[in-house]
C-alpha cells in the first residue's frame, strides 16, 4: 500500500502545496472578517481535492489495470485512497491551525471551544462527503465522479444539519453544542469506515479492463 | 513438463462475445505467442488469467498455484499496450513507487535497464515516445525477478527497430530455464521470430495450440483449381478458401501430401496465412 501512497503523493504534490499555502494565506486574511478558527471548517474539505486528482490520473493512465497485476490487493488499493483522504484532511486541519496559533500568540482571541467546534464540523463534513464520493469514484466514470464529488460536499452539510436536528430531540443543542457536534463527528467516522467496506466490496467484484 | 501458466476451460460471457472454454499452457522456459484477430479474445484471456475480470468457470494455475496471491504476483511481470503508469512520474520516481510495492524490487537491475534502453531517468513519462514508454514498462516488469512475463499487445504500434530491441530482450529473458513468456500479438512476424509455441484464438475459442516449428515446417498451403480440389481427400483438408482463380487449402503435413498429390502445388505457410485461412476459410 505504501508504494501506491507514494505514487499518489507524487501526483498530487503540487496541488497539495498550493492548497496548504492558500489555507495559511486565507487564515490570516479571514482573521480581519471572522474568527480565524472558522477556517477549520473549510480546511479539511479543501485539502482532500487532491484525492480526486489522483483518481482522475489513475483512470487516464489506466494505472488501475496495471496495479492489480502487482502485489497489492484490491482492498488495499481502495484502502489507500481512504488513507490518503484522511491524511490530507488531517494535513489541512493542521495547516489551518498554523495561522490560528500565530494569531493567538499575537493576541487575537482564539478559544479552544471554537477550535473544537469548527474542527468537528469541518472533519464531519469531510468524512461524510468522502464516504459518499469515494465509492462512487469506482462505480462511475471520472466525469460523473467529479460531479458526485462536488455534490457530496453539499449533501454533507445537509446531512450534518439533519443529524443536529435529530440529536436536538434528545440533547438540547443550545446547551451542549460541542457534545452534539462530537456525536456528529463519531457518526461521520462510522459512516466513513462503512463506506470503505462498501467500496472495497464493490471493487472486489468489478471487472477492470 | 512443468508449466509456468496453465489455463483450463476458461469461460467468460459478455453480451456480444464469449470466451469459450479456453485451454492452453505456457511451459517453463518457453515463449508462447497468443495470436488472433482484434476482438478474438486474447486480451480477455489474459485479463481473466490475471484476475482483472471475473471468470465464470475454468482454472488458471500460475507457477503451480491456483490462487493469484501476492507471492505469485511478485513473480509475474505484466506489460500492457501503453505504459499504464501515471504520466507525471519520471522513471526515477517510478523506481521509488515500485520499491515500495515489490519486496523483490531490484533497483540496480532497473537502473541498468534504463541505461541499456537509453531512457532518461528524470524526464516525465508524458514526454516519452510510445517506444520509450514500452521500454520503460518492460524495464519495470523485469526488475523484480519475474519468472513469468505476460505481454498483451506490447509491440503494437512500435517501429521495427524498437520491436526488434524488445524481442531481443525477451529472448534474453528466456535464456534462464525458469523464465517463461506469454505474449499476445497480432503482429505474427514477431512471434515467428521468438515464439516456441503458438496458440491461435478465434471468436473466443482456441483453434490450435502447436509448437511454432511444427506450423512452419509441416503446415502448408495447397493451391489448386476446382477439379483438383474436388479430387482431394476431405480428411487432408483443415480449412480451404476459394479465391477468384484458385483454391487455397490448408494442410498439416505438406511433405506427406506432396507425395500423395505429386502434381499439386504446395507451398510453406506463414503464421499469418494460417491465421487468415482459419478466419476466412471454410471447413
């Protein structure tokens, strides 16, 4: 799996660098308008676009056909994309924290509560969106999967809103906002793992020509 | 005889095509050429053997194992038409990818093959010509101590000089008796040069699987007129084709039939002609 991950890092290197630098610049820029920690909502989502660049590149070069003949199992091929996705999300999150920490050191008000809240929202949206779009990338052709990729982010915000309303029936959101979004994050993690299982199952039976 | 690859009763059905109980073997230390027209089932056979597509029935045994696990995949080198490597990579970056995929990756062998083929290590694959991409794919396939090399239309679209380089490389590879090659191609002249056995697939079925020398030295084409054709013993005819001015009859033992029909014009048959007669002829 490591070799496939190295390949994806080579493919997406420039895109990852541009995204990370943009996040840092945006972090400082946003601090004049919003709380700098709000960047944590956007950062993991924005940084995962590199996964779809690698998926498109794989399809264009017919790498998927080649890699199956190598000592890498089909579930490892799928697993690598999920690992790559998570790594990029964490990297995005880590990068977004850089301006937050620097601004906090310069005296701007950045609270741990806000960081946890926006971090949970951003990571939940990323995991829910990835859980929808990653399996689709192996079912649909690259053009359709790009559309699904974009729509999955819109869908994830809807799902988060739905989940919050549902949890609100049992735990009042106004008083336990952080706990509620942590529950949403847990559900998103569960969905992402389930999505991996589904994608691996689909890919196991797929003819690759 | 030990077989590096043995395919028995391989079947796969599509809406408009069926791979019908395909069976043949690649003996250790030999080169087997898989021939057939476009759409005959060569790539489907290779894809099914490599587990790229799900087979409906049949058994594929590679290096004496029926399950295509990672140990076996370490020992197989596969080259498809086109390089099938991300074009943003360079041969040097590909080396870093491959050494993290193959436990048996031999960096020294890979680098010496790049030098032998004059492939620039830091140039992006997208800037390579088709011949260079193919040489790179073969270099990668030979750099993890493969015992079985499978090439699917790997020489198609290449100029004769590059094809000749590649054929030399393949001949070198089988100098080791543990090494074997299955090569599918519709360029039969290449296979005439290097193959030990020829497997001919037509419309999803194996028509014959024979030693190449037997085909070249014993098969022939009997050329005759209508009267002479009518006088032929039907059991001597494999297939025949009626052209404007003559009948062409494929026969399996030209010396024997020359004695039997001393007045007949019998000429040696090339693999191309044998293939053509099977595809376009009648029984």
